C-alpha cells in the first residue's frame, strides 16, 4: 500500500492547508452569508452545523479525492458484509449487524437479540425483583451507563440499576448499602470472562451473597458460553453475543441488557433502529460531500494532521448526556490511539488525539478559560437539545460564537480600558461543531452514537490503522498481576521507583 503521505490527494491537502491556514472564520461568514446553510446537514432530526470550521469547499473536495484514492467504496461493504476488517485478531467487526433487521446473513445475531430482549421483558414483569447490579468494566459498562442516563425520561422506573466496574471496596460497599440482596439480579458482563477486575468483583459478590458459585440470581452476558458454564452459570442464565463484537461497540448487544431492563423492549428496538438509520446513511450515501460520518472524520483529520492539534473537547449542554464525553473518550482514544498500522509498521503521521469534556454550563467556569485564551487551539463539539431551557441553549450558542469571533482590544469598552486591558484580548478563530437534537429519544440517540462509530471507522481507514483491537489495554494488566504478587510476597524485582512504592505499601 502506498504511504498516506505520498498520495497526490494528501499532498494537495497539504498545499491547500498552507494556502488557507491564516484565514479567519468570522471573515468567511462576512463574505458568505449562506455559509451556515452550505455546511449544515440533518439526519433523523439531528442538526449538524459544521460551518464554524477553518475549511472551505476545496478542503472537503480534496478529502473526497483522498477517500476515492483509499477506495472507500470497497472498505464500507467489507465492514457491513462481515469481512475480517479486524485483521490483527482475524475477525469481523459485526456491531452494525446488531441493529440490522433485514440482513439474513446474521440470523444468529438476530436470535441472540430476541433472546435477551425477551429475558428482559420477563424480569421487568417479575415484581419480586427491585435491584439490578451489573459487574463489568470498560465497554461492558461505559456504554450502558451512558445510555441509561441519557434516556432517563424513557425509563420504566422499575429498578435501581448500579454498576460495579473497578475493584475499589468503596464503590462495592456503596452499592451493597442500598440493595436488598434477595430482590436483586446480578449481571456479569464480560466478553471473555477472563477480565481480572470482573472476576475479582464476581468473587466478592459471591462471598457477600454467601454462595460459592452463581445461582439463579446471576445472569452472564458473554461471547464465551463454555467458560460461563465452567464458572457455574446455568445455561438458561447465559445471554450470548458474537465474539466479533468489540467492547466499545457492544451496547447494541446483550451487553446493553440493563438498557433493555430500564427502557423496555420497544424503546431498546427504537435505539437500534435509530442506529440503523445512521448505518444506511453511511453505507448508501455515495456522495461523500453529504455523508455525515465522512465529513466529521475529515474535520478531525484536518485538525490532527495539518494543524497538528492534539486535543479536542466534547461539551454536551444537557445533564442527560453527562456521561457522553467518557463514552466518546473510550470510543475514539481506544480505537484510534495506535502507533502501528495494519501492516505492522510504525506510522509516520499523527493518529488519534486526546478527547476530554464535561457538561455545560458547568465547565464554562473551569477549563473554558483555556479554550478561549490558552496557547493551544482546541476544537470543540457542542451538543445541544433544541427543547432544552432557553438559557442553556443561549450559553451553548454563545460559547461557539465567542470561540469563533474572539475579541479585539478595540472592542473593549472605554471605561474598562486600563493598563491591563490586554488581558481582555481573545484571539478567536477557534473551530467548533454544533450538533443539536430536536429531541433526545432512543431513536435520535441511536443515530448519533452510530454516526460517531462510523466517523471513527473513516479516520481509521485514512490512517490505515485497526480501530477494533486494543492491545495497549492489556500490557498494564499483565504487569499488574506480577506486581500484585510482589506486594503479597514482598519480592521486589522491578525498577527502583516501583520497588520503592511496593515497599511503602508493605511497611506503612
């Protein structure tokens, strides 16, 4: 494969960057009153305003040329048809099949969906059950927790739902302080059932309940049913999902069991169908100028590789979306944080960047200072819901405008001018997207999340990296097992810093 940096389209983008990098967005709006309309897109009642970016028509045009050079017309069918796009693990990535309702290629996945949704309905109808506790870490809890918070208004309010992810006793005891064990269903969510944190927490729960292996109060969500049987789960209490589903792409599967318990079967299916709308848009919109995941990916690559920007912020102006930055952080940074390409070579260009965020308006009083006046340019994704409080929306729109427009010293009121008036200078020209839902529903949330997945896929193809593995997650876990044994045995054999820390623990 020809190196990305050697492609004609990439070199054209590089030349184009040097031609427009000094342009100011506020001038672009002044010279083109129709700019907002030209760079605004809509899908399933979600409005994507991409106009406040340091781009013009040529920017997207060169990216479209790049996409054609990379033969995206082949890459997208490979994803949707179940080919082995996860080359390092020699498997497909079948998350899109989880929300497909008319694809006969994936009957087994459809049967798994039917099984866990029916089981959810059975539990909802059982008045003896009042609490749900799910054990799992990473994608086995981040996605479900985020969706359940986002769709609070659609909850059936049947259960208290808690997640135990880390191995901190504080978290564990906090959950058990508010549940009645006899009225609780414990869910173990783990693809391989080999995740050390989940194994540890399962053993703690079994000990707390006073049993040696799972009974009928325990349900297992896994791609490893044989392993579940070995642990002691009964066949009827194992809800499977396909091994070609990665953790951060798994909320659509039985890993989303707590979502189905919380919002019911019909609303869960609306979530899936909303995602399917995005799937069809992505796979069937051949005009990349109108394909939203492509456009969002182009903007990310533009800032990462040409402006050399290393971070971006995600700011939802909705308390319901408080866990969205954490979810997107895992999706993007675990998928795109790669230094090795698909052929096993070290890449010669930047790949994934840092994503952080919090809910507005809270973070306007913390890190927004750096967004407005810091040395680094940090692009922002603003997320809003149109039927929110007027003041909340006004703050959202004001922040995106202020980042773009900035403030010259000539704009400071005369009575404010002092020897320190330079401190009121804001450079502006800081890019942002504004993504606004008409209403936050299972359908619109499903569409939005699937668009984020496809945006990541487009970036991965451009950068020639595999977005479906996560070997970097495993190294620290392997070392942790060795260190844990050393803490217990006081047999230190690491670097001087690690040995000193272990000694401090053992002699506290």
